[in-house]
């Protein structure tokens, strides 16, 4: 039985695996990424790989079944990146740029958040935090903060 374009995946498993290895080579936390379901509208389709905690993404776009572009955030200089593509190696090239930008963003400390935390601490005002167990979002924040501290200590 032949597959129609509607049921065939846009990105082949072997290509997804190639991006998996690229993220792993860049020491990015693989378990924080997911492929969103393929989307389609007005003759265009797209497959999107998302870094779940930040919402940053790499998106391969197809027109009438043919690969035509890649959008990614963050791109060069922190802005959205766009590359017209015709073949899978072009997608991998864009994915490398995306991984570099993503790695940069994930390793950067949030200086504004630290100022706010310092401001709250210095105010002496009691916090409304309860003594309940950490939820998943709080656990992820702790892991990110510890990673930032570790990276800072290693790089200084």
C-alpha cells in the first residue's frame, strides 16, 4: 500500500537521528527537545524541533512536498535565522548554526533575574514560598542555575 503525502513524515527518521547526534555533539540536553507533530497549511508543511524549556526551535519547511527553507531561533546575532534550502545537508548546516546559538543562550546567566532576586533578598520582606516539594519547573530551574554556576567556575 503506497503512502500518501498526508501520512508520510516530512522528516525521515534517519534525518532526525542526524540532528539528535548534532545536538549531542554540542552537549545540549537531548531530553529537553521534542519534535512537534508535522503541520500543514495552504500547500506548505513544516516539521519543528523545539527546545521545550525555552520554546526555541528549528523548523524545516516544505512546499508541495519539496524542502524549501529552514527557520530557526536563535539565529546569528540572536535574531531569527532563515536559510533557503533544497537538500538535507543544507538543513544540517542551519541546524549547526541553531545549535551554536542555542548553546550560547542556555549557558548565558540571566543577569536581570539575579538582580531581581538580590532586590527581593535585600528588601527583607518575607517570601510567600511554601515549604512544599519542588515541582518540575522549579527542578529544571535549579538544574539550569547549577549548570550556570558550574560553567562560570570552569571558565574563570
